[in-house]
């Protein structure tokens, strides 16, 4: 295939608009449209469908994009090896706090150590915060979907379990069954203070139980929640990857060890609109490490 047509195709796929692709390539919009039409005739199938918010890749278009985009990016950026990854702007990464504080922090540090030319702009928020495909190059996901402007793949899953400080259980010991939890104060990150919320519990044997809890403390900062649990303010529901270091240090104990409160899929998604040459490199680097830890 004509490399110029593929270059145009990748630009349109990443921006989802003929006008933006034309501006990136410094070509007239008519030329970009003509290139896409010629490539579609060469392939023998439509590559895009028009939506109200831009162009969307067809199934054939997505396969072609996945097969050609990295080669086109390498040609455009003249990158010879991952060790030479660099860019005029930092690679913009979005992740939920529970991954950023728990699993991703050492991965980002290792990546920067291995890639002296790389720069990262990491933005941590809630796991329900949707990424902007024009502003975020790479997004890590927990139990959510990035949308059609991102290419996504699965990395495993994380579990939330229940934990409390040893001092919390000095009088009567920790609860021994899910039904006993309703008598205890709850600390959580995903429901509203003062209201009763459903917490689904599942056992390794397939048993299920629903806790109607009135949380004593709710927050979106994992350090705040962990500090409250360590202070003995209640039983904390949180991702096990965050609590396990404190369990090993003796500051927390697991409550109902045979049960987990939530299990969420962990995913990684790369923006189809942004065009950062290091996105694929960090995605591969992080995925290899996360798959061994989730």
C-alpha cells in the first residue's frame, strides 16, 4: 500500500476528524478525503463510519489501524529504539488512585529509570472519571470502559477486601460472619455518608451475602481511608493491593478472610486520537508488570 495513504489514514483514525487530520498533516481537507477514498478502494471495504461526534473506525478499519499505526508512528518520529523515547511534551497518563498509589507508582519509577529521555504527566483521580481522548494518551481502568476513542485490553483484576486495626477487636474479636458486620462502623470509598448502602460480599466457595451498611467515613483518598482504619475508626473496604503492606506490618488485619467485597477488571487503554510516540512503549512496559501482580 501507498505509505502516504497509510499516514493519512492513521491521522484520521487518531483524530476522528478530516479537518484535524488535515491540520496535523498540513494538507487540504480535500486531499485527506481523497487519500481515505483511495485506501478504501484498495482495501475493498469502508474504513470509517460517520457519527455525530466524528468518524469511527469500522471493523476492517480498526484491524488496519492496529496493523499499521506503530510503523507509521516510528516513521514519523524517527525513533530507533524504546530507550530513545522522547517527546516535545510529557506522556499524559490517567489512573485511579487505588492503582496509582498501589501498583503503578513503582512501575512509573522503573519506566523513567529505564527510559532516560521519557517524561510523564500522571493524573490520579476516581476510577469513575472518564478520560478525554484528546488530552490523555494512556489510561488505566478499574471496572470501567474508556470508550470507543480508545483501544483497550485486559490486564487482570483487583479485589477489595475488609480490614481493621487489631485494636478495634480487642474487646470482642473481629466479626466471624457477614451478618455480624452490620454492628460495626464501616469505612469505604464508594458510597455516601449517613445512608445505607449495599456491599456485596462473595466467598471463595461461591456464597454471596449483602451488607446494608451505614458508613462512618467515606472518602476518595486512599491514604485518608487507610489512616482512619489504622486508627481503629472502623472496618475498611479497600483494594487488597493497598492494604496488604499494612497487614504484613501488623497495622491491619483482614476481616472475614474467606470473603471479598468486590472484584473489578483492570484494563489499559491507549487513545486513538492522541499521537504520542511513547504511549505504546509505556503500555507494553506496564502491562508486562501488571499482569504478574493482578
